[in-house]
C-alpha cells in the first residue's frame, strides 16, 4: 500500500507533468518560471483597462449632439 505516492498534475502553464506535493513549492506549476509566467498573465489581464472607458464625470450623461 502506497500511502505517500507523489501525485502529478499537468502544469497549467506549460502542460508538463508537475509534482503535486510538498516537495514542489510551485505546485500546481512545474517550476517557478511557469508560476510567475501564469501570475503575470493573470495580472496583465486583470489590470488591462479598456481604451474607451468613460470617466465618472461623463459616464452619467450621454454626449450632447452637435448643435448646429
Ligand atoms: Zn510548467
């Protein structure tokens, strides 16, 4: 009976088998490189701001049509 068989999971970043256990501080990633790369991608996604985000001042009222 194997009580402490090391589990392996596919690295979310590079899909390589990664050891999922106390021996791998970067779990579920295979390495620190993959972990940092994934966090970096996540952060850039999160902090990406739409180019045409209306400001608070102008967001409540629609833009006035050009008076002619
Ligand atoms: Zn990896």
